[in-house]
C-alpha cells in the first residue's frame, strides 16, 4: 500500500476560480443543482463563500462547457444533462485518456508514480464502499494527475475541465439508492 501522507503537486493551493469551478461542476453533475434550476451569482457567492470574480470566471468556463447557460439580467440556468452528448464526450475521453495514460506511463516522475498508487488505493477503497461521490472525486484527481504526468501541455489543455461532466449521478435526495456496480479489479 502506498504512503497515504504523500502529496502530489495537485494538492498545492488552488486558485479561488479553480475551487469555485470544481465545486460548481460537482454540484451540477451530482444534480444537487438540478437541470433547469435558475441561479443567481449572488446566491452562489453566498453558498460557496467565494468572491464574485472567481464565481463569475468559473461560470464562464461552465458555460463554455455547456453545463450552464448565462441569461443576462435573468440568471444562470443549469442545462439538462443530455445522454447523447455525454456519449459523445465519452467517445472523445476514451481516446484522450489512452493518450494520457500512455504518455504518463512513459514520462511520469517518481513522485507522480507514487501519487498514482495513492489514488489507485483510494479508488479501490471508495469502490469497495460504493461511495459514488468519493469515487468521482478520485477519478477527477486521477485525470488531473494523468494530464500533469503526461508532461504534454497541449493534451493537458484539452482535458482540463472535461473530467467530471460525463459522470452524472442522481442526487441522493432524488434517488432511492445509488446501487452502482463498480468493475472488480482483475
């Protein structure tokens, strides 16, 4: 088992915009912010405890990714999660992740290799406990580490921000249970 105290470069202090983006993206893909909901920037500032500028920048990025629609003087609409679009995203992600995995295997530093082991252990633990949200967070961390360890800034740019939206989960408050079956390690 890997050293749980090992920290990768990913754990270094994030910008407030990145923090706001990640929190909002998670609220959207887990449907805590339900599709069709109309939000206000002021409400998000209060809810997340992050200033207006980082929230605004995060919202612009989320709009470019199609997760929200900004309606001037009306609010921010959470867009519907379209299964057909999610399948197209998966198709793209599959090939990008193959490239990143191959490049990471060739170029990762020892510290990055150790961080992969820590993430793999955490993913196995969350899969065993069937904790969907924790698994999704570990997957997000894995994708960020692969982009970093590939040492290819262009591949990293393409993948940044498109790591969680394909993994939409029902909200616990709207779902009887989250009975997902995770693939077993072979």
